[in-house]
C-alpha cells in the first residue's frame, strides 16, 4: 500500500527529502540550546566564584542566539517544503485516481457507487495528505528529538534519566491499545460517509421528485439515520482517542515531578548535580515528553488515515477488464454489426444471463429498430457494440472484425451513442456540442442541430449557441436535452449511431422529422434505435423484438405483423391507445 501511494510523490520527491533534513537541523539546534544554557548558568553566571564571567556569557550568549535563529530558519523551511510536498502529493494522488477511473469499464464502475468515488477523491485524499505532511515533519522530528534528548539527558545524569525508562513503556502500551480499538471504527465510519454522500446526492439531484411526492420527511429521516450512525461511531472513536491526552499528561507531569524531586536531592544532598544541569534536564524532560505526545498524535493520525489509504488503494488497484489488444486495429471499415452466439451476464460466473443466444446480422447503413418490454436487455445489447461491456460468450463484430480486436478509442470514435439517461454538462451549448467533435465549426454544429431538430429552439434563446447550460441541463426541457444529445452524437460523424430510447420526451411530429433527417442526410450511417413507440421504428429496415434477453423476432414491420405475436400485440395496443 505504501509503495503504491508513494508513486504519486513524483516531482515532489526533492521537497519530500528536504523536509526531514530541515527537521533534523531544527532538532540538532534545539538539543544544543539546553546544553548551552547550562554552560551559561554554571560557567558564566555562577563563574568566578559566583561573581560571573561576562566575556564567557557574551560568547555563549552569542552562540545561543545563533542556534535559536538557525532553529527558527530550519523550522520555517521545513514547514514550507513539507506543505508543498503534502499538497503536491495530494494533487498527484487525486489525478492518479481520476485518471484510473477514466479507464474503468462499466463493470468496474458498477463496483463503486458515485458517492463512494467522490468521498475517496476528496475526504480520503485529504486525510492521507494530512498524514503525509505529519510523517514528513513530526514523524521525523519527534523520534529524533526523543533519541537525541535522551542521549543528552543520560550524558548529564544517568541516574536522573531512568525516570524516562518508566514513562515511555506506559505510554507505548496505552497507544497500542488505543489504536487497536479506534482503527476498526474509522474503517466503518468512512464507509458510512459513502452512504451519507449517496443520500445527499440523490436528494439534491432528485429534489423536484422529492417535492412533487411530498417526501421531504422521508428523505430527512434517511439523512438523520445515517448522520446519527456516523455521529455514534465518531463519538465512540473520540472517546477511545480521548484516553491519549490524560495518558500523556500523566506521563509528562509525573516525569517532571520525579525529575524535580530527585534532581533537588542530587543538588542539595549529594552535590552531584548543578543548577544549570537540573535546568537542562528539565528542558530535556519537556522535549522528551512533548515529543512522546507528538508521537502519540502521529499514531492517532495514522490510525485515521490508514482506513482512507486502504480505500484509495482499492481504486488504484482496480484494473479495467476491457483493454485494447496488442497490435489492435485503429480503423473501423464500415458500420456493419454482427452478433454471433452472444451471451452476457453482469456478474461473471453467476449463470444469470441478461442476454442469451443472440444471433443478428446488420448491414452497414441499415436502420434497425429495437423494441421489447422493460427488463428485456435492450440497452445491454447495444452497449456491447462499443465495448462498454464485453460479451461473456460468443462475439460481436463491427466492420467485419471482433470488437476485441480494435483499439478501444478507435472503436468508440466510430460509434456514437445517445444513452437512455441524457447528460449535459455545465457550460454553453457550444461546449456541450463540442464533446462530439472538439474542432467542429459553427456551421457543422448548426447542421447537426438541424438534423436533430434542435436548431429551432436554440435560435429562440437570447444568446443562441452561447446559452449557458446548467449542470445536468436543468434549465432546458427533457425533449430539448434529448435533441442536444442527439446533435452532439451526430457531430462525431459516426459509422454507427445508437439511440437508446432517446426521443421519448419529444412529440411524435418532431420524432418523425428526426427520422426523416436521418434517412436523407446520413444514409451510410448504421442507425440502431431503441424505442417504446412502434411509430418510432416501424419504418426501419428491420425491427428486433427482444423478450427476456432473447431474440423473439427480427424483420420488417410488415413481416413482424404477420409472424410476431408480441410485435402485433404491442402495435395494436398502441394503435388502440392512440385512437382513444
């Protein structure tokens, strides 16, 4: 896990190395300062039989000032490089995770919820960033300061320094017990953060539905439940971590009292300790005990960030199950599509096939309609063409080649797909259209919008193609959103155009105009249209009837009216509904 995360340090390796170096410099100066103070008191102030030695005081005092300034400079430099290293590490880590997510296939994305990925990219990375900065600075400074201070303390008086040999083990045992109980709670609480983000995301994106059904109380109760669970978990974890502070106070003040009592006896009774040495010992004791406290804070931070680091590595360890083959073909010959003995299951090895025994042949330039009841796997079928999923058995051929033989980018560039859920991004209409072609001219955009019957309503906007689209297209109607998505797909100039129930929100007249434009303007493009309305597909070259993930019938409208009971039943029910 550490090796995997360390790969994100990259160009910030130099500042990551410099930070501990500066911390060591600061520690060395801080360890020397108490020794200089002892010399100043014993040999300067109390020198010359108690009359003081001013030249000695000035020399040692000057050295003391220089050491303080060097300590300050090293501490400042370490803070600056540490912050830069931690921020850079977090930036690279987010970028690596985001790039990794872009490589995922649909099946990979299905393993993580959207809310979970957002939490991992934000909250979890922030926790790891804080831990990294603390490791570079405090985790280097604290143990070195602890060791150096112990060495200096034992050098001054070994008998007095035995106090630390009792305090350190007590603190170490306490910290181990705290970590043991706190870590599982943090693992659980971060998973509940995913659930909380999911509830918030669903509520905000579906606010219109919530208000339409007056379900505010239900949504509030869902939020309150999960928020309460997080509160309870964090409360328990904080109660466990709260033992850290009194434990530290006990060790720190107990050690100081012991040093003061034993040191006073050594000065007054034995005369083996000077006043300056006792003062230095007190300073070293504070350094030792304070850095023990810092170490305990590091352990707490690592305990909290470990769960986040594991969740980040889950994202980085996930490998896409759809990759380009070696020496992959980079050009799709034409828009012909063929399904050969295709079977597909979402969960491998489950035996629960969404599609079974699919055998279809589509010539380039044909218009194919696809109908079927809800859950008949219409969307699943077309998603196999651009390899959004891979078949479980059999093969899908595009342009005469198995889709697995193509470079993924080349294949998907040749296939334009308007998904069932239309998505527009925040930005202008032009920005959204350029997803289809980054270098599209204004004339090409206007032509695509005319084909999709979108130009007329765009011209009604005051800013026309520069009109700003809110996130998810919330400021345009469902039908307008669908037509913009179709125009965006047309700008790709694809060999295969797939419309997954993408005209459901437009009226029948507009739907007919879109189909007419397709026939006249893009006759060489293979068009696969999934629709619920028979009128949307009845003039197609062939119509595919799916039921339960199987091909029930395949033929023209007139052929299906004669031989397909399912098709005829749907047609008659819709015609009857239309007449009524």
